C-alpha cells in the first residue's frame, strides 16, 4: 500500500527513468517492504513442511523480519529521495544484521535437506542467492554512504541480476513447482524440470561474474527465463482448477516473465536502433513485469490460497472430533479473491502505461496498486479474525 501511495503522491521527477530517485525507492519498497518478508516467511514455513527440516532460529528471527525490512526500505528511500547519507548507513547496518541472521539460519538448516525435486533443491540452495543479493546491496549502500569506492554500475548490474533471477525468479518457480500442481491441479513438472532447478537459472549469474561474459550471460538468462516461462504457461493453460480466482494471476505471471525476458534481450541487442523515449521506457516495463507481474501477482495468489489453508488446517487439528470445521472457501470466499485479482491486474496494466503519460498514470496506477494490496491485507485480516472466532468456542469449551 505504501509503495502504491508513494508512486501516486511522491516526487515524480525523472520518471520513468530507471535511475530516478522515486523508481529506486519504489523498487526497494516492493522488494524489501513486501516481497522479502513474505518469501522469507515462506521459506521458514516450507522447510519443515516440504523438506522435513525446521529452521531452529526461525522463532527468534521471524518477529523482526517484516518490521526491519520495512525500516531498511525506509532508510534507502530516504537516501534516494532526500539524498541523505544517513539513510544508506541505517539501511546497510540493519541489512547486515537481519539478512545475515536469515542467511545463517537457512544455511545451517539447508545442508540437512535431501534435494529430491525442484522445490527441495531450491530450499537447499536459496540461502546462497539471498547472501549474494544482500551482500551486493550492502556493498552499494556502503558506497553511497562513503565507506568505500566501487564501480557502482558494475555492482548494480550484479545486484539486480541476482535479485531478479537468483532470488525472486528462483524462489517463485521453485516453490510453484510444488504448490501450483497441488492447489491448481496442473501436470507435475517433468524430471528434467525438477533436476535443472535452480542450477540452470544460476548458470548465467555465475558467468556474469566475469565482465567479458556479461553480454552472453544476459542473453543466456533471457533465453532460459523465456523457456521456463513457456513451459509453465503451457502447464497453467491446462490446469484443472482454471476456474479458481487466482489462476489468472499465475497465467499473467508466466506471461510477464516471458515478456520481460524478450524486452531485456531486445534492449541489449537493439538499443541503438530504438527511439530515445522507447529505450528509456524499456527498463520501467521490464521492472514492472518482473517485480509486479512476476512477483507480486504470484505472492497475492499464494497468500489467498495458503492462509485460508493454514487456518483450515489448524482448526481441524484443534477442533474435537465430530465438530464441523469451516472449509477454505468459507474462511475466504472466492468471490472476494476474484475482485482482488481483477484489481491487481488493473494496477499492473496501469503501471505499464506510466511511460506514456507519467503525470497522469503515476497517480492512477499508484492508487490502484495501493487499493489492490490494501484489499488483500483486509482479506487476510478477516481470515485471521475468522480463525479466532471459530477457535474461541473450542478453547472455552
């Protein structure tokens, strides 16, 4: 919600330029304020459920993940928007403590996981990509704070590459390999799919560490993302539960990653042939497709499915035998999720229009995005209140 309101009413100078202060602030509000806490929480939840290994330190770290991530995003926003060095110092210091603790907690658990499929392989190695993203980010923030001098553009390229492909895309596709077939009844991923993740996605990132291979690594990454997106789209198209409100979000997610890969490759190969206004809009479109279409949409889809499922599961475990437990559809009615899905898709479409008329579409798109995420937050709160209401008679009884 804050990211949407910041877009609607923040300083829009320079938009849709990739390095505009507002663009940088919005990116970190989305990635750190929203996506990082949800994804880290998902890892803490999935490791014991899917891989059979509980993260021992999760109970001590979990209470701080969301609030400290938001503080880091606020610090970076202050640095970008107000040109305040203290914001970068604050963000870098907190990031070292929080994400360092998360990486250590995940790494000490991951070595015990048996990597049997795409999801468990992802869970076993995802700590490494988080360490890379956080390490590169802290290095950049330290440079902005004046602690040291580095080649900022080079480190920034690696930070973005590991963030989008190594962390977000890998975690989305790794987790979806189990959850999408389970909840939306798609075909199970093939053995080749299972064995190729996350290693195949990370191959371009390892090649990108060599500067003279950057261009090749970038094109290879685009080809691999496009390939996985096409395979996923085919499976999603034939899902048995395509009537589910969140199914369209997964379909648009796959299409977003495919289009982001095509635009990235096109910008890399044909930038000199594109009009200046179009070339300037490409990074904005790529960022919106990857972060909103490729990350926010599947996160919304999973929240609308996983939270009611957990409520149903806990109620069934805590309710005495013979007493009726409300279904997932009763806990969170599908019609409400349908309206939220439509609203977030509208926000995605409006965000793609921002380069055409920034002064107009930043306000409209920002308000639509804030409303979509506010509605999701309200639905989740109602779900938790329903859980408490159903559990109260059991406890009192």
